[in-house]
C-alpha cells in the first residue's frame, strides 16, 4: 500500500528514488483502466523504479457547461487503488501548486490537430490538456509517461507536443480496458442508468463489428459502423451521435476510401446526459 502522498513537487522529489520514474496522469476517480496503466508503468520501470500517479482535476480542460463541479473527487479510494496496483506515490497537488499566480496567461496551443473531432466539440479542451500535461511533466520529471489509447486524439497530441517541444520523456500508449460487456471503462460510466448502458453498448458493438471489416478497406468499415450507430438512434433512450470518423492517427484527418495501413475508428455520442467516447485502432487492407 502507498504511504506517500506528496502535495508539492518539492515533497515528491524528496522521496527516495532508484531507477527510472514513470508517471500516470489522472483526474482521479480511478478505475480498472487506470489500474492497468499503473501496472503497465510498474512493468516498464521494474521493481527498482518509481511509479507516480498524479491526481489533479484540471479546470483548464473543462468548457462552459461541462461537469467540473460534478466531476467525482475520491482521493482516499484513489490512493488505495493506486497502491494496490503498484504505485509508489500519489502526487495530488493543489491548483496553486500547478498554476501559481492563478490561471496561466501563457498556454500551449494544440493547433489545427486539436481543432478536429473532440476539439471541434469542445473548443479549447486540448489547449487545457496539453498545458496541464506539460506542467505535470515539469513538476514530476518522469523518464516515461503512460496514457490510455481510449483518448486517442489526446494521446496523439501529447506525442506531438513531446516531439515538437523536445520534452525528455518517452510516451507510451496502453490499450483500452473494456468491461465484460465491452463497454470502455470511463469515470463517466457511473452516470449511466441500466437503460442508458444498454444503449451505450451500441458504441463498442459498432466499433468491433466494423473493425472486423478492416481488411476490406475504409468504405466497408465506415458503412458497417454507421449502420449500427444510426439504428441506435431509434433506441430508448436514443444514442445521439456527435461523430463517427475513420482517422489517420498521424494528424487526425479523415482517411480516404483508398487508404491502407494504420487508422483509428472513433466515435463520440451522448446517451441521456452522459457524453462517451471510444475508438479502436485498425490496419486497413487494400480491398474495397
């Protein structure tokens, strides 16, 4: 179990450390998806390394009308889960520690890649994400940072930021964790009623069904996913689609129908009051 709960960077860096440091950044409300990231971090740095989990609800990435105040804060449970999963410390800084002097005047911009899909639905969101990730990388000084592939656009942007701005850290993506019914794990799943969840399952069904057609090319993948998602709009409660897109992971633009190679099939939709995202990585074949 964890005994270390540093609240400042000074306290964190005072902890005994041997080997490499891995960081897993979270906003708390930890679940099995986070636990998988923490276990992956432990495997990467080995028993001699140090695994740090950050818990910070970042106000910069919440837009107007989004659920900053509603976002669950469960630090005691988070510390317990992190310790059971192999973390050495939970770094839970205050807003003053992360943003001394108040809201930062200088921020990192995600650029055009951050204005598509999730960025179009949530303007300014990725600027807030990249700014806090950059801050936490400076505060924690890790050798490696792990992020979930469920947030595929976020992962792509963090990799681009690290490359473009020469951060001395290795970024590792960890596959999405799914529950037994294939719903992608998310802190927001707790808001789903039984009926909401039944509808939400159509998202993963669309992704996995369409993914089975990856060898046939982009067109069949798109059509297969769209058919299931369109039908889910007639359920009660309905699935209200924000977007379904087949994306080039290098720049997050839509791929052409003749695209072959790596792609990401991504969906964002609302069920009731809850907005969900999910995706699967694909390797598209040459046949259409």
